[in-house]
C-alpha cells in the first residue's frame, strides 16, 4: 500500500484556513477535524488561553461553512479522496503497490493516549523526558510585564530547529535521522579551508557588502546557472542569508495579517511558521504522488470563498514527503495563480540533488519572467548550511524593494561566506561536488529502503524519492509517531514527527527520516532502534 500524506488527513479540516491567532489561539482540538461540538470546544479553549502565546487555530465559522451545502459537502468528500497516488515510488513492505490501494489507510490522525512507557533505558529516558512535548509545541510563552507587540504572542517556533538543540543535550549514542542537513563528511571542508587561506586573507573580506550581494558572487553564480533551468540575469538575483531569509523577505513584502496563504500538507515547518509570523491564515492542500494536488487546491480555495495571496510550494523532492510536482501540475498551478493574481513561492533547495529520473523545468523557468513567481534557492543543501547564503530570483522591478527590506534586516549577507562561495564556484568545485553527493545520497536512500523493508515490512509504508534528503514513513499499527519520539530518543534514534509538518497537527501516524546525513551502516542501526521503540510503544 503506497504512502500518501493526503490519505492520512482528517477530512473535516480540508478547507479550513489556519491562522496565527495571537491572544485568541487554541490548538487542542484542531487536529481531530471533528464537527460542531469539537469546534465549539476549541473556541472555548481559545478564551482560556488568551495571552499565553497560543498556536494557530481553525476558524469556527469557516469550519461550519465548509460543512453546509451540497457543493461544500462534495468538496469535502473530494478532499478526503484527493491524492490518488503516493509520493514517488511509494513502498509498502519494500514492494511497489497499485495506486488503487492508496486510500485503504485507516490509521488516521487521532490523538492517542499511549500511557506510561516502560522498559526503556532509564538514564537515556530521563534525558529524553519532555522531548515530544518540546517538539510538538513550539509556541512562545511571553514573560509578563512587558509591552509586547500583538504579533509576539503568536510567534511559532521551528520543531526542526528545536530538534538540533534537543539532540545536543543528549549524552548517549543517537543515530540522527532528524535534521535535514548534509552529513559532516559531505561538506567540502578541505576545499573550503584551502580557499579561505587566500579568499579571507585580505582585509576587505571582512567589510560590508552590497545589499544585493557581492558582485563577484553574482557573476560566479550567474555563470554556474547558465544552461540550467534556473538560468537568470543579474537584475533578477538578490543574495540572501540562506533560503529562510528569502521566505522572510517575501512575507515581509507581500503578506498582511489575515491574508490567505496556501501551503502543502505536509509542508516545511519553517516556511509555514514564517507566514504565520506575519499574520497569514494557512490553507493546507494535500500532497500525493505528483506533489501538491492542484485539483484539490482549486476546490479548497473555492470552498473558502476567497483567493490566496500566495501559494507556497517545494516542487522538487518536497520536504518532508520527497514528492515532486508533476509537469502538468506545474503548468496548472501557474494558470491558477495568474487567474487569482496570487504569488507563487517556488522554494527549491533540492533540485540539484537529483540522483534518478529526468529533471523537470522549474516553476521559475515555466513562468518565463512572470513577476508572480518568487523563486527561493540556497547553498545550504548543496554546499554547507552553516555558510547561511542563498538567493532569490524575482522580477527586476522587485529588486529595489528587496534591497530596502533586507537593509532593514541585516544590511548585507555576510561577506566572508560570499567570498568562500565565489572561489568555490569559480574554481569549478561545485560540479564535481554535486556528482559525488548525488551518488552518495542514492546509496544512502537505498540503504534506508533496505533497512525499512527488513524492520518495518507489514507495519509501515514509505516513499521512494528520486533525489533530495527525505523519506516519509507512515505507521500502520496504531502507534502515534509524536508520542513515540521520547521512546525512540531513549532507544538511540531521532526523527521528526509527522505532526510537525502540519500547522494543524495532522499526520500523527507519520514521521520524516533524513537519509542524507547518515552513512548506510548507521542508517541500518537507526532503523533497527526505531523498530525496537515502536514495539515498546505498541505494548503500552
């Protein structure tokens, strides 16, 4: 049976925007997607949590409207059935299954009370205590007595970034399948160190840089992109402090409080959190074998009665599912965006990491210069995340606005890192580095598939991406992946729970594993530990 994120969503939430409620938020019943009574309970909970930095909630009036009328009922039924295909090459028990079996998943997203966990290693369990609560509740509690801005109460943290801090506190051996970063041995450390001896030897390497980016890096990047689907021109290119700053710049320029922003479901936690921090209301759209279900997008937008300000997509080797948006859907997404006047955030950190299949044109390329497309790229996945350098590709008329917005943030992207990357690119190192990394990531993905087949055959399903970093695993034995986290951490393996990738807390039966950061022997050990944790949790 294929793994399809869309199949694991509670039907009641399909067309209900999630918003950053600030002092009015409540999340307790949001993930369960049930009818009137639960919705009213969530509204009552909102009043009790006022001022506590509550997380996003589903608006009761919109939830009510999507459950009334034949047209809306039809859309809700369709939303339950969207995603007739699984993310690329989804496997069940290590074998390929027909798309028709996809909707047989009955695990759902109900919150389960797993009870106390017994028989775990006591010391490790003590260090892991509270971990699941930390990772599932990244909301801010405001210390009393200060004159906060209204938006401060609703700032949503990153579950993914919180996992890094959490793992640094652990003292026992952990196989780290959580953070989506290149392995330490995959970073071209020796090359960068050699470059630094000359590139960083001059005093001007530590000066301020042009806000739009250091001219030598501009030139080097334009040369590297020539002939690719991301080929561009200097007036479209703005260097950023990583891809995340690109997302923040977009929201700073385009998102007003209350604006509707479409996100994939599941989606990249930090991307949705950025939109929420600017007051956006989020509409979650299912992901299936061909990426975002654009047919469902059209129906869900119609059910809200308004058009989105922006559509956020990770079209290639999506984080977290690994799915790739098909070419017909890329075209249709652009058609809908143009009809609605909606911006498209084309976030593509993984496109250069394809190790199988044929590349597709990027949304940026298909848009042929349309100012509605805002492309976000980064060196974090293809060179090193600690450099914190990326770029955005936008209509030339937007660059002055981007420069003004960035000058109010950090003046410029750090110049030493730009100088390192300039010489890395001009020295021809990126091409060779990517060849090596693609081959290694393919080997690691295959190792993870083999380990999952050995240890999870019959109780889970998982995806089979053609590139990128991630596999999406759905448990079929009733174990809650969020509650499982503490047990798994005590057993010595870390992952990101599926609920972290949904603003409304869906996918409690799923989890994301990163194969890129761990060598094959450790992948096998980590998956074995994960199965032990699942068995322990199932007993309780």
